[in-house]
């Protein structure tokens, strides 16, 4: 158990890449194991629970998604992960790039698109969070050892306290999940469960 405290006035929930292609059984990357691991983690339900708690507490929510823009053949050619993207996956305006049911933005929640691993790279995320007075970022979404890890590291380097939610994130398999949470992010983030985050965001009766 983590002795977690969160102030909703200075805490934002970051939802990363909760898109059909990334974790739906019919998505473009289902064959990688991503859909199975998302199901094992029950990641959609857990992200949904955190979103509900954040909304009830009036904590800011930011949705960040990786996309391929129409007319671009891939997400890039410099790295294997970027060559995996598009035109058959995560194409902006298609079902695959859309948010998965249960983790959709509501109301005026901020949605930022990007074309690289980190939620901060090439986006206005840092400026938005600072304008909102955010000092702590709760990171949820997929994939843990890729976009989640990159974003968490950048957030820490930018001066934010970072919480990564162990059961509101998923990867390709349990080994990759553990590689990120048990090794790569050690001493960089606080790892907490959905139940702990929800409790920390919920005012005492």
C-alpha cells in the first residue's frame, strides 16, 4: 500500500493512448498481445474509475493520443515503433484512433494529439498543466513501457510529482509491464493502484 495523498486542485489525470487500435480486440495491435494484457489489467474499467473520481473532485483531466495524420505513410522512419504506425493504424479520423468506450473525453476536457512517444513532446501539455496550477500528474493508459514511461520521465524532468497507476496502465504482456514499473521507473515515480488514487481524490466524509 502507498500512503498516497492528492490535492485535486493541483493534481491532473493524464490519459494516454486509450484508443481502439491500441487495446481493443479488433484493434490494429491486438496480435501483439496488447489487447489481452489490457483485458488482464482491466485497464478500461480502472481508467474509468479514476476518471470518475477526478471529475467528481473537479481535478483536471487531459487526454493525450498518438495519431498518424492522413497523407503520411507512417509515424516516422527513424525507429521501429514509429514505422509500426499508419496508414493502417491510428489514422486520425478513423475508428482505430478514436478513444475506446469507457475512457472517452467528456465535456470540455482537453484532448491533445501527438506523433511521438512522450505526451509532452511537440504538444502544449506542459504549458496547459502549469496554467492550471498542476504540480502532480497521475499517469494512466497504454503502453506502460513506451508512451507511459516516456511521459512519466518527461513529467519528472519538468518538475512534476508523478504517480503511475499500476492497474490503470497496460503493455504487451506482464513482463514488459514489470520492466517499466518495477525497474525503469523506480525512484522516478510513485506507483499506486486505482483504489489508492480514487481514495486519495475522494474527500473524506
